[in-house]
C-alpha cells in the first residue's frame, strides 16, 4: 500500500519528499545521511535512490545506493562522496530538510537462495561498499556466515568497517597498504 505522502507511483518506483533526519561526515568528503519516508517499505538490499539536487541549475538527479533499511521506523541510510556541485549541495543540507527522491530503483539482490549455515563472501571497494552493509545484515539474519572484503584507497577513506563487523568477518585492504 502506498501512503498519501508519495506524490506519484511509476510501477514500483515512487516519487516522495523524504525528510533528512541525520547527516554526518564519516570520512573526508564522504557523508552518511538518514532519510525518512513511506517508500522505505518497498526497498530491498542492492537498490538505489535518484535524488534531486535542491538547486534549479542542477538538472540531473544523483543516483545513490541504499546502505541500510529500517522498515520499522521507515528510515534508510545512504552514503555518498562529494564528487561535484550536486553532492556538495547535499553535504550542506540540514536536519529537517526534505529531498525529492525517486525510488527505490534497480532490481536489488536476490538473497533467497541463501540458507542458514551457508558461507557468503561480499566484496566491494570505496563508495561501492555502502550497499553491501544491508546485504551483510540480511545474510547474517538468515544465519549465513558472512565474510566481507573491503578495499579503499588509503586508511583515511575506510568507511563502515565497524558497522560491517556486526554482521561479518571483515578484511580491509588499501591501495597503499596503510
């Protein structure tokens, strides 16, 4: 069922004004943002959101992976890196702001074949690590033994290591060995 807070529905993709509940810089130029909205009920691991930059000079939405889903509280966490003017604007938004969000998009990951006792290996690097957090969380909840190999440019860019350790055995690598 779709809430009245969703303006439109395109198949499974919705358009909604999601509220920014929290924003924190977790590494240099990498931010964690928690959003609240009805579309969270439709999200699955591996999907992403298309977010409109609140600046009329920025025409294109920014695709950002969903890092965590909390259906009970209708919140999701996204993690993004400042790459240009649009994401720089995101980093300046304050708690209580609303973002024009289209999603959830993408097919997500089919985790249904995984059973308790299975071994799962998740591998990602840099800004590709965030969507693996929800994957590890859901695999762990199914009783799978999860190993996560996370790669980064250097020690200062390492993100989500502690969060991932709640659900997986974690191996961190860096390009420069730091």
